[in-house]
C-alpha cells in the first residue's frame, strides 16, 4: 500500500508541473528542456519496490536507465517528462504508475482558442482534484483496512484477500462511491476494457464489502465466456524448463510431474519429499483440494537434490515468480515460438490432467491425482483430451532396449514401456 501511495503522489506532482507549464504559456516543445529522469520507486506493473537496474536504453536524447522487477519480471525504463503533451506510450506508463487510474486528460492546447484552453485546463484540475480526494480520504483508507481485516476474520486466504482489496481500490480510483451500489454499477458498466469475467470478479469482491456493512444490492449479470485452457506440447514445456534458472526450472519440473496447483507446490516442505519412494506429499492443499501422495520423476528429484536447504520449505528462500516471465519471453523469442509465452504455472496442471486422462481414460484416477473433491471438476480434462487428440494424430518416438541399463536410460528421458518382442523391450515417447 505504501508503494501505491508513493506512485500516486509522484504522479500528482508531475501533473501539477505540467499544469504550471500550461499556465505560464510555455507550450513550445523546443522551448522547454526535458526534466532529468528520476529513478522509479516501484514497479509500474505490480507495485513492488524490489526493482533492479537492468542495462541502458540508447535514444537520440541520451541514455535511459532500464529496470527489472524482481517480483514479476516486468522490464521498464525511466520516463522523461516534458512541459508539453507527452506521447501516448508515456501516458500509458503514467497510468500504470497511478495504479491503473483513468488517463489524465493531457489536453492539446497549441491550436485552440484562449477560451477553449481555459476550459480544458479547468476540466483537468477538476478531475485531478476529484480523483485525489477520493484516493486520499482517511475514511476511505480506513474502510479498506477494515475490509481486509474482516475478510481475514471470515477465514479467507491471503490470496483472496489481496484480489478483493485490489478490486475495491480499483472502484475507488475510478471514482465510485463504494457506499452507493448504483454508483459502483455505473463505474463497472462504463469500464469497456474489462471483460465480463473481470467485471464478475469485481462484483463478487464488492458484494463481500456490502455484506461486511450489512447492505445488499441487486448484483449485475456478468458471466465469463467459457473457454478451454491452452495445452502446450511436451517439447515446449521441456524447452522452457531447461531454459529457466535452477530454482524456477525445478519449480516448473515439479508442476509438470505432480499437476499440483502452484500454491500447493510453493508450500512443499523438505520432509514431504521421499527420495527413496520417489514421491512427494501435498500436505498443504489449496482451493479445497485433498491432500495426496504423488509419484515424481528422477529428473525432479535430481533438481531438488542440488537446491540449498535454507529453511523448512523447499521454495521459501526465493520467489519462483521473480524471473519466470522474463525468462519465458527470452526463450520464446530465441526459439521463435510464441506459444511458449502462453505457458503459465497453472498451464502445467491443465497439461498434466489432460495427459493423464489420455493415458488412462480413468476420470477417477485424474480426480485423485489432482485432488478434486468433485468429479465434475475433472470434466474439463475429459473435454480437453477429446478436443486435442480427436484432431491431432498420435505420433511417437520409438526405441528398443536390449538390457537393463538401456531401459533405465529411456525411462529417465520420458519413454514408456509398451511390450517385449524378439528379446528387446519396446518403449515409446510422444513427439
């Protein structure tokens, strides 16, 4: 929250400087030198203050420092502001710094009359003052804190609390009166950039806020369009795993082997790993899943064995999300395969469920593997398997092992045993 307030005050000061330039009549782009760039204090994408310098960007105005966020991997540059109208890409960065606030009306006044210019400037000041008042009132901040604590007392997980508090902040920034349901409906309806799924999430968050205050409303009808998740090829997943760093690659390999939710694998402890039985125990399930024991590959165990043990949890000392996005983008461009950019941590769970059903055609087995309490939750992987493998022919690499060592080597790289013939064991692996 402190990072967001800092971003807001920084943006308000820049807007004030820009207005001052208009009032003094300094509208000539060449007349005013650009202000020197200032080092950002927070990531414009996620608001985290864990930002590092990441090289220089060379322009006709000189060198510009680049930064990378260690929390989300987002790369951005210093912004050079001038007294004249900033270009569109600068306005976009400015809006991100204001925590997705509505675009400040950078009105073009070089070719307007004096009356029109004064009118536009008055609108600018009015909107800024109105937005600032709504974002900085102490009672509004108090209600946000009260709402977060109420959710905590109701037993909601911290991840849910963050989403709902962020949704409430969005409504406040967009000018909604959060104690007036009709005002909130107007703001949500006018937000064209949100799809129905996002609007539905906002409505659920606001409904819980009304419940806290003992109020009610007629909830708008927003339903997300059903769509099947993206399922990559195994070769694309392996390429991404091998390209990522030691910790992130291990985390991805674990998701591929177990099909666990990212939150479940993030809570994995060293005592939950059985190196002899080649299995891990999911003792901290999320989203109502069941605890379960899942077999894992030798590759995952090998990667685990070289990780430093700095705490009770396997992934407690580092954030697996920290560099994943930048590494994913790099390998996608290097291999000229933009499909890799669509792979997320949760994608590997969908991939595992789909492949397990394709191998076994046993919904109960997939339900147990993924920890679903209801078989209806597993239905999506049945639909995915039918959609993918009814259109794509099954193509395999085939290899023959003539002794125990050859068979072990094939199993280590993902081959599956098929049958035995003429003294050799036949293995296959999907291309």
